[in-house]
C-alpha cells in the first residue's frame, strides 16, 4: 500500500474522490505506513490539500443543501420571468418617482427631500405639457452639468427634444427604460449571461479572450451606446463620477493602495482623479508618493462637501491603451486564479472574486458596457463557476467604489435574499424587497407588441440555458465520483 501510495504525485491524489482517498489512506494503512508516506511527500502540501478537499467535500449549508446543489436549486426554483432583474439595478425597478422628483426639485429650486413630500401624480400633471427640449433648456439655463449629463446618458435628449417628458419618464419601469435608452439591451445582455454559463459548462478556462467575447456578446447589437468596437478594449479615455451612494472611504483607501502598486510596477496607474471645487480643479495623477490615508481623507472630505470628483482612465494613445489594459487585465486573471487555488474558506474565495472585479472595473477596460459585462454578467459567471448562488445586488455600481470586504458583505446579504426568493418566489415582486417594486406580469400586460416580443425572445434564451445546465447537472450526477470535477 505504501509503495503504491508513494508513487502518486500531488496531481494524481487530487484526481481521487476524497471518500475513496480517505478509505484507502486511513483505513488500510498503519500508523507506520502513514509516517513513511509523509516522509516521501511534502508534509505541508499534503495538509493543505487535505484541508481544501475536506472543506470542499464536507461543507454543507443549512437544511443539508450542499455546495454542488446550489445551482441546480437556483435553476429549478428561480421564477423564470424575473430573469431581467439581473440586468437592472434595484433603484431602477421603478425609476419614475426619482425622475419626476428630481425634475420638480430643479424646476422649483427646492431640495429633492422637499420634492419627496409631493405625490408623483401631482408632479406628473404639473409637467404634462413639457418636452424633453424644455427640460434640457432649463438645465442649460441653470448651468446644471450633472443634469445635462444625466439627460444625455439616460434619455439621449439630443435626438428627442420634441417628445413629451411624461410618457418618456413613464417608460422607466423594469427593463423597459433600459430598452428605450439602448434598444437591444435586454436581449443582448441575456445572450451574454447565456454565453457565460455555456462557457462555464464547457470547462474552458477564464481568459482575456473570453472576457472580450463576453463584452462583444453583450453589446454588439445594442444601439445608442458610445462609439466603440464590441469586444475590444477602449482606445481612448473614460471617466466616471464618484458618488457618496456608490463609493466609500474604505473603498477609496483600497483603491489608492491598488493604484500605488500598479504605478510602481508599470510606471503609471492608468488613472487620475480630478477634484472640482468652487476654487478650481485639482488633478491627482501620481499616487506612489502620497500617504494613502491622508489622500483618501482629502478626497472624501471634498466629496462630502459637494465637490465634483471624477476617476479618469486614460493612456497616451491607442497602442499604449491596448498594451496597458491587456497587461493589467491579464495579470488580474492570473492573480484571481492563484488566489482561488489557494483559497480554503468561503470568505477567502469571495475575497478573491471581488478583489478581481474591483481592480478590473477600476480601469474601465471597455469604452461602454463595462457595468453590464462585469458587474451584471461576469459577476454571476464567477460566482456560479465556484458554486456560489447568483445574486441580485442592491446596486451593482458599487463594485469599483466599495472595499472588498463591503462587497463580500453585500454578497452575503444578497445570498440570503436569493435563498428567500427560491423559497418564496412571490417575494421578488414585493414591496419588502424593493420600494417601489414592479410586477412583471403587469408590466407585460401594458407593454407594446414589440416590447413583449423582445421580452419573450430574451426569456426563451434564459430558459434554454437553464435546460442546458440541468441536463449537464444530471449527466454529472450519473458519472463515477472519482472523475467529477470539484468546480462547475
């Protein structure tokens, strides 16, 4: 027995199902033989392997649901018609109230908190004759850069100034506002999720090529996006604004430390931070010589005081941009896989996943569609690949701005919520889950024929990948345990 056991290399041992290995190793060997085995093999490596395998094999959740059952349970229990919620932030389930109140506050020169006291129906009646052009003109008169940016990004006002504001605002329920803003959004981001799950089932590795193909799938047939080539890293700069709702001081501290490490390695961090106050604009383009906590406190204090602060991702030219992003994003994937290889606990695995996502998203690798590619689809792929439940974040925009611990905590909250949805599917459309919330069936009942057709096509794609997963799961259950993979 010892002679045979000592001929195994580490990789060979990993291929043996834990139950078989333990029965051979612990039942059929004497203590002397165990000692002889450990002499022939690296003791620390063996203990690490045994620790990982024991965790993987024996880790059970409440009510006896094992890791390996989680995705099967998800696909069997998740209410199919609600698939769209993976691609719409919680705050956007019913965005009408926010839009009306923001507009009324601007028009009346009152704080938004005051506007919240007025019923939306009264505001809608008040603005019923306004066009998008009227609202745009008001923002220009007020010099409201934030409102102008929002109108352009959300409503594409340059091409729609003659439309009335009320029917346009009223579209912003469920997925309909996204589809109105970027026609093709729902079907293509659903295709992206299906592509990612199919890639997972194929057993192919997570590579830069897969990431680019995922972006291409999510965006290639979507209209009214920023000018770009789907599936290619950006060739010019990108900027996004810091926000007290999607950034945190702890996340900023981590970001600065990360940017220092990139700058030290590559000579540039690829990012700068601009702080615009009433006194002017300050640019922070080098981080290595800055004290992390002092700089973070300075930026955070300015943000709380009302400064407009942007992250600006930019390189010198297209060649520099492509080369820089390829190198940085490839390194992130390698770091992720190494961290997962060494992770033992659930917390360690989640920390590895969200460290990867935060660092990659900070560089905004694509010109447009980063949120849907990374924070909506790739997030679910990485979770499912390591046997975690897919979840619905309160706001997926927190990924670059929060700390990794805060992101892990949000996952753990969302995981409990998903368990509740799987147990009580009606919860997903309740006011307890989101206020205000929407009922998918009611939205479909009032949708146009074209809107229904888009929804049905996307739903059909989701149902097909669900069938593929369950077929794959059944085939895995029928295989000999010794040859099953510990990963999906």
